[in-house]
């Protein structure tokens, strides 16, 4: 058993937050509240990221996910004025039961698999000193991952154009 | 936490704990995807699943002392942004036509 | 002058210029005439002048160059008793495969010099003739482009130093032949005739290609150096092919190109092209390529006497067969076409009995008088406003006297009347046949000579003598052709008369210069000796046969006259006198029908079977069955295809679950 | 004193100092200041009764708000309605933590860096928090269950997302110049060096375009005039805080001024050399204290600019706002990026 350290405490709190609000996200009937729950979950995930020596990713997660994507969700939800989920009975109750079972089973199987996978023994090798992480990411992006990076920029451009076209009202 | 270099220090939290939290979040997201009927909620659940996977990537990157995991997460986040913008635009367009985003009412895959 | 690679390149340049200008002009014209009902057939004078100058100029220049090259060569060659060594000029390496290279190389030796002389000369004359003959045609530029391309290919064929390059020219002339036969591409029969020529030639070309491979297998090279090897009978060690087979394959190629039985069927139909084309390609030059090939490979043929005998019999058979068909044709060009086939048969007969130089001599003389005849017929046709049926002609001698006189000279030449060109060359063949001891072949040749005289004089009689039949109006308006047409006629007629003096045999006090000249290039196996007395006797006999034929034709047709109603009587005169055999002859021995019945119809039946039986039932059955299976599967899958995205997601995750479990358990 | 304890004490001291200054010293005075400036511009006295020059007016206002009834509409989402103002408060307060408000001062034998948290991802951290701040407005708008409030919320979300982009792209140019995301590095870079031989190497001189874009975007991010469409009293009553009153309305009020302070601090830090000033020393105790003074003086200048603009310019229409954001600022910020890149590449800066 690892010693009870500050890091472990932070981890525990963050995981309770993340899982709790993730559950809340699913159980909420109101889309806006779902989004807000997810925001909290993402903050928990950002804390994990910092703990896993990835502060850049943590900030990115908050910046992009919480700050942009979920705000976009909120915007759309409010634009469409969606308040409540449909209440009438599911046409196929089997979907509900099977879906529940599948999610449960997949979660169990995956955690089992993750836990049973061989763990590295001893101290994990250092990634990099914290101060050098961002230049390193920059260098990697423009060397080893250059192709992916360029493809990504193209994808973003296409997505922007696509989103614009899709949401444009067509005047006939 | 200034001054602490988490990358150098041994992991105080066993990596398995991160993995379990990640898979649990994934399962919750999956449940949401399968059980929700509002398209936007389903979309949110998918985002949760992606982030759960991101957590796994980061954990493995930390375990292996390798930057590749972080790079993948970087790309996943960027792609998620693209996906969200297009997906939401689709929902907006869909809503204009059908006045609903209940996926059971827009069973357009069967025609 | 030894830069003779320029000789084929000049017409090629002419082709490029003419072709491009014609294309541009045609597209421009199409633009200008959009919306007009009647496209103007005749090109503007400027364009015609341009195409004429480029077309005639390029070929004429090539002719000048070739004579500048070959005259010194010939003179030099005649002085030395052994003849000159060939002059070979390498242009560049075409392909290199291991040790073996194929060069683009041109060769001037006795054989190619002879071919070169009349190809460029007659070619130039026919180009000049075409300037007048084609003046009303819309495709004037296209015509000259094709004709120049043909000259390029023919000169490549003639000058090539190896069989692959020769084959390039061989296929090139075939292509141009096809293009020019189908010149009137808006007429079905011309298109069909073009295709027929193309396909018949493919059959021969298959043999040709295999023959080239065979030569390579036999001698290890396809350069014409193999001729020297063949003279020493130096076969490559380990050649797995018999000389006999190679000779037969090459001869198959020659048969295709030179229209021998059984591949001759395309040549008469080839008359669908413009008449100068018939004169140049289908009489004077291209069709003699087969003879040239056999003469070129004569040393190889000598190694396989059985093959030579076959060549002789095919030649003789073709000669009499085609001549017999020619007897009853009413289309003026058809008569000449069958005559060409028949004369080509003579040439192969000469080659077959070993008198290759006699065969080439006949090629040479034939080029002049047959070109003259064709051009003359073109002049007649033009004056009769594109009427080709001889039964509707008659009495034209006074209307178009120049054409009449030149054609008469050429007719006498082809009939073998002393001392015109045909007499010497034909008699060289008949003499050699007799000397070789093949008396049956001699008899066939002699009889054919009589037939030749008959059908040729029949042609002249029906066209020029008697009174006008057919359309009186057309007859009245018949007019002599322009100078661009008559001048070539006169020149060709003159050569028809004098060309024979190049080969006056020893028996008549000559020295057979052409024979000696060709000795350096072609094989000359021992044929057998005849005393001069016997030779002169044989000449008198053949002369007598020819005169008999002439007189007979005069008696049947010479005074045939009468009003238009007499046309049918005129046409049926032949049947009336020859009965069932005549009918058969007039129907061209039903060869086309026979080919239809024996070759094409079975093919069609097989094709129909494959279509109805195999394709429709088996292939379509398989396709339909798989479609049915897919439909069945689709019906099955429809149950799962709810259209609800959540169902799919569920199925997807269940599948993932199963997959992960499988990976884990395994 | 053990190093850990002294470090903890140092951190605590800095936290107390900066938030004390911001919350206790600046905020109340800002309210007074704004009203006085409004008076100045509109040619009237402004508040001048409570205390000397009306300085205590702010306390009177706050007292009034606390006394008022705290109304929550009956169909509102009670939880979110309560939460929204505080969600808005947190990011601005957190931003202050990474701003270097002075150089270093030697104190008690320690060299103290005058920043609460010198994180290596400083600029990103600021933007991450700024982007989260919008939740307060959006939720306030949505939770009120009022169509004007909702409109305000929708407007603010669209507006903030749009301008965040240009703002971020402009700020990226500054970190390109400094070669670090660390805000202390950005300030030190500007403090040490000259541009064209006579100007301080402040980013406002090297990239004037980026500076202007950042300032405009900051106006939009803080929902200040001329970008105050989410409240737009002429169209939406009071926008997102239509249904707020009393204490919670006061929280919104406070948040607005906090945002003002935070934005001004960021402008100072990123573009105007932070705590540095030409010819003024910033080493040693005296220099350190002087640098603090310089920093807050600059910040106050920008706060004044905000107020000056507020009482001078009219409001944009929403389509104009979107046009400016997407069609003008975004391309211009890319241009600025190119410009700065060229400068860096040519070693001019």
C-alpha cells in the first residue's frame, strides 16, 4: 500500500469528483445540467493530467474542452432551447437493459484487463523535467508528428468550412 | 506545486488506480451513449468516453516515460474540437428540419 | 549523297505539316460552317496550293535525294563485276536487349536501289496526279497527309536494314492503306473495305512476325546480314525451327501484303479508295512489298526448295485464278485490281522457280504500266463523272484522247507485246519457268498471259471503242483531265514502253543488265540452261498467245455498240459465250461466299453459342445467383436494421465486448 | 525556519498581498472611480456626498445591496441560479495568481519572486480560466428561465468563443517573442532590451497590431462597452442578470470589476512591460517596491481606459460584433502572427 501522501489525497478527491459528476451527467434529465456535470468531470481529469506530469495537456483540456467545446454545447442547447429529455417510454425496452449490461460488462472487462496487464516494476522513468515539456511537445509536433499535425490542420479547416455550410440557412 | 517535478518523482498513486478510474469513466460514458435519447446528451457521453481514453493514454505515457501518449492526447483533443463543431452543426441543421434531436425520432438510417 | 536517312524523313515531315494544317483548317471550317446546311466540299485555292506544294514537294525532294544517292551507286555497281557492297547508315539504337541491338539503320544495295527508284519516281508522279484528281475533295489536306505518311512508311520498308525496322514500314504501309481505303469514311462500303484489308493483313502479319522470330532463331540476328549467313548456309547452332517453316511463315506475310491466294480478297475491295491511292498503294508499291520480302530473303528460301515450289504454285495459281475473275468484271477498277493480283502471282511464280531477279524485274516494269493504267482509269472515271461501270462507257477515245493513248500503251505493255516493258519482264519469268523444267507451271503462265491480254483489251474496248452507252449526257460532257493528271500519264506511259530495255535477255542480243545488277543482292540458284533458239521460240509462242487474246477481245467487244439498252446485252455477252463457267467466274468463284460459309459463319455460331449459352446462362446465372443471395441476406439483415442509431451503438459495443473477451481468453 | 515552512509563509504572504490589494483596495474604489469618471465625461459631479469626494459611496452601495431582498424566480433552476455569479468570480481571482506584479525583492534573507504561482504554462492557464468564466454568464442567463436572460446568455457564449480566438492568437505572438509561456519570462523579456535602439522592448511597440487586437478582444471578453451585448439594457432589460437582485446582483457587479482588473493586468503584463519602466531600477528592495508601484500604475491606466471607453462609445449591433470578430480581428491576428514571426526570424527582436 502506498503511503498516504498529499498526491493520493488529491487523486482520491479528484476521482470522486470525476466519477460522481460523470454519473450525474448520465443521470441528469436536463441537458444543461449534464454539460455542467461534464465540466466538473473534466476538471477532475485535468487534475489527473497534472498528476501524470502533463500540465500542458491539463490546461489544454480545460481550455479546449471546458472552455470551447462544452460552451459550444451549451450554446447549441440554449439555441435549440432543449429543456427536458423526452419522457415517454422507450419503444424498445431491451435496448435499455442490454445497454446497461453492455456498459457494465465492458467497464468490468476493461478495468480487469487494464489491471491484469503487466505493470512496469520500480520507479517509472522520467518523462522530462517539467520546464522542458512544452518546447519538447513543440519540437515533436514539428518533427516526428509533422504529417499528423498538418493533416490535423487540414481537418480543422475542413471542419470549419463544413460547420459553416451545415449551419447556414439556405435561401431558395 | 511549484518546484515539484512530477515527471521525475516516482508515482505516488499506483498507475492501476488511474486505469480503473479511466475505464470506469469510459463505462459511464458508454452507458450514457446507449441509454440516452437526446442526441446532444449522447454526444456529451461520447466526449466523456474520449476523455476517459485520454486519461488512459496519459497514464501509460507516464508509466513508460514516453511523450507519445501525450502527443496522441493532443491530437485527440484537436480532433474532438473538429468533431464537435461539425457534429453540433449537424444537429442544428437537423433540428431546423425535424424540430427534435431525439435520436429515436430521427431514425433516418432506415429509409 | 549518302545522307539517305533523309529520304523517309522528308515525307514524314510532310505528313506532320499537312496533317496539322489540315486538322487546324478542318476545325476552323467546322467552326465557320456551324449552322450552314451545305458544307463546301472544295477547299479554298490557297489551302489546296499549300497541301499540294507540301505533299508533292516533300516526296519530290525525297525522290531527288534518292536518285542522287542511287544513280552513283548503280553506275558504280555496274562497273564492278561482283557488285558493290551495301551502304548502311546507322541512325540510332532503337532497342538494346543484352547482346542484341536493333538499330534504326538504312541500307542501300541493289535490291533497295531498284525499289527506291520506282517507289519515289512513281510516288512523285502520283502525288502530282493527285493534285488534279483530288481537287474537288473536302479532305484534300487529310489525303495528302496520309499519302505522305504512306511514302514515309514505304521508304522505311524499302530502306530498312533489319527485319524489325522493315516490319515498322510494313505495318506503316498497312495502316496508311487502311486509312486511304477508308478515305470516304462516310460510305459504308469504303469503311468495310478498309476493315477487310486490315483484318486480312493481320492474318499475314502474324506469319510475318513469327517469320521474323524464326529468322532470329535460325541465324541469331534479324539484320540483313543474315542473308550472307544464309548464302553460306550457316545456321545458328541449336535452332529449333526448320528453315521450311520459317520460309512458310514469311511467305504467309508476303501473301497477306501482296494479295496472294488465299489472302487476296482484300485487294479488289481496296478499290474503294481514291484511284491514285489504288495506283500507288494497291498496284505499284505496297503490294509488291511481299515480293520484295521474298527476294530479300531469297537466300533463305533457296535453303528450302519445297517452300520455293509452294511459292511457285501459289503464284501461278493466283495468277490464273485472278486473271479468270478479271475476265468478267465490269467495274473498270476491279478489272485492274484482279489484274494486279494476277501480275503479283507472276512475280511469285518467278521467285518460286528461283528467278528472283526476273520477279523483281516484273515488279519494276509492272509499277509503271499498272500505275499508268490506274491513273488512266482515274482519268476516265473523272471524265465520266465518277462512273466506274464499263458497260456504261464506250466511245471515249475521241473525247479523252490523251488518256486513251497512254492507257493503250500501258495495255499493250501489260499484255506483253514486243517491245514494250511487259514483254521483257513477263518473258523473263516464263523463260525461267520453262528453263526450270516446270512445264505445268509454264503452261499456266502462258495461258494466263493470254487471259491477261484478253481482259485488258476487253477493258480498252469497252471503255474507248464503239459507241457511247449509258448516259449520253455524261458522254457529251466527258472532257480531258488537267495537265497535272495527263503529264504523269504520259511519263508513265513512256516508261511502260521503255522500262523493259533494262533487261533485254541475251537471246535478243541484250545483256540483262537488271539481272546482273541484282545478282549482288538476291540469290540466283541454278535454274537450267536453254539455248537461245528455244528461248526465242518460247517468246514467239507467248507473243502469239498475247495477240490471240487481244484479237479475241476485239472480236467480242471491239465493235460493241448501241443505245443504252444494249448495256445489259453488253454485260451478258460474256455469259452468253461461256455458259455456267462464265457465271462462276463472274461471281469471282464465290470465294467471298466460301469464306463466309467456312470461316466466318462458324465463328459467328461459336460466338452466338458463347453469348446465348455460356454468357447468358452460366455467367449471368452466377451473377443473378449472387444477387439473389445478397437479396436474401438483405432480407435477413433487415431485421437488425432498425434505423435507430442507439441500436447500432449497442450492437457495436456488444461486438467490442465479445472481441475483447476473445482476445483475453485466447 | 525550515525551508518548507518559509516557502509556505512566502506563498501565503504573496496571496494575502495580491488578493488583499485587488479585493480590498481596488474593488471598492473602482466603483467610485467609475461613477466619478462617468460624471466627468457627462459633465456632472458624480457621487460626492458620502465621505470625502464621495469616496465611501461604494460601501454605501454594497450595504444597500446586502440589505435588499434576494429574489429567486419560481421557475428558475435554483441551484444554478445561485451558483452562476460565483462561477463568474472564480476565474478572475485565479488569473491574478499567475500575474507577476513586481520584480524580486530581497526580504528576510530570501530573494522573493513577486508572483504567486510562476507556472510554466502561464498564458495558457490564463486563457483556460478566461474561457471558463463564460459559464457564469451563460448559466445565469439560462437558470433564470427568462427569455431576455437567455438571450443574454446565448449572446455571451457566442461572443466569448468568437473573441477568445483572436485574443489567443494575438497573445501567442507575445509568447513567440519571449520564447516562453511563463509570464515572468514574458515580462523579463520586455524589461531587458530595446527596440529600434530607443524604445523599450515592449510588445505594444513590436506588435502594435496584436496589442490593439488584444485590447479590443479584452473589451469583448469582459462584456464591456462597446461589447456589452449580453446585458444590453436597451434591448434585453438587463441581459443575463435581469432576474438577479440583492447580494447576488452584487456578486455580478463585483465580478465585472474583477474581470476589469484581471484584464488590465494581463494587458500590462503581455504588452506593456509589466512591472518594468525605462530608467527606473527594479533590483533590490527599493527597486522591487518601485516595480510593484509601476505595475499597479499601469493597471490603473488600463482600468481608466476601460471606463473612458464605456462612457464614450455606443454599443455594437450583434452582427457587427460577429463581423468584427471573425472577419477583421481573426485575419488581422493571423497577420500579426506572421509579422511577429518575421521579426523573430530576422532577429529584429
